[in-house]
C-alpha cells in the first residue's frame, strides 16, 4: 500500500464529509503540480475543510439534540404550569382560609358587640331602676314629711280650736259673770233707789 492511499484512508476516517481526495490530487497534477505538492495542498485543504466542518458542527445542533431540548422545554413548561397551578391553588386556599378566619373574627366581634350592648342595656336598666327606687324612697320620705307637717298643722289647728273654744268659754263665763254682776249691781242700785 502506498503512503498516499494510507493518507487518503486516514483523512476519510477522520471526517464525515465526502471529499474525493484522489480526484483532487489528480486534478492538481493536471494543473502542473508534482505529486508531493498536490498531496500537500490536498492535505492542507482537507484539514481546513475538516476544521471548518467541526467549527460549523460545534455551532450547530443536531436534530436529536433539538428534539431533546424541545422535549426538555415541554417538560419544564409542564412542570412550571403544574407549579403555577399548585401555587394558584395554594394561594386560593390561603385566601379562602384567611377569608374564613376574618369572617370568624367578624362573627366573634359581632357577638362581643351584642354581648356588650346587652350588658350596657342591663346596666342602664339597673341604673334606671335604682334611680327610680331612690326617687320613690325620696318621694316616700317627702310624703312622710308632708304627712308629718300636715299632722303638726292639724294638731296646731286643733290646739288653736281648743284654745279658741277655751277662750270663748272663758270669755263667755266672764261675760255672763260680768252681765250677771252688772245686772246684780243694777238691780241693787235700783233697789236702793226705790
């Protein structure tokens, strides 16, 4: 096997592109280059083409990689969608729980307000009843004092009546005595004169 054939095989194994190196060497020889020069140019060209293809291949994505990436994106999107739905459910559950807690607190406040109103009303009623009782007691006390005053006035009036009656009787006695005495004197005077 010649060194040229071995080199061609090595180049074709090294790269996946289809480049007919033998045909290229023959063409260069037809253009006037000797075999060594043609093989040197062909080797340099093969390396440049191989490096260019490797650079292009490194920047390109294979269909399998693209499908794998697409599948990964779909999985990530599905996972993100699932996480968002779960977060939405959790947020909704938290909002519902918070709403329920607020409603419970509101009901407790309403109940406490009702109890406070009932307690206040009971206190006001008690105060009113106590005030009414105190006013009744005061009224009863005043009525007692009025009755005492009435009794004293009646006693005073009775004493005055008794005193007037006694004075009348005494005056009448004096008058009767005076009249009797005057009559007796007059009669005695008249007797002496007669």
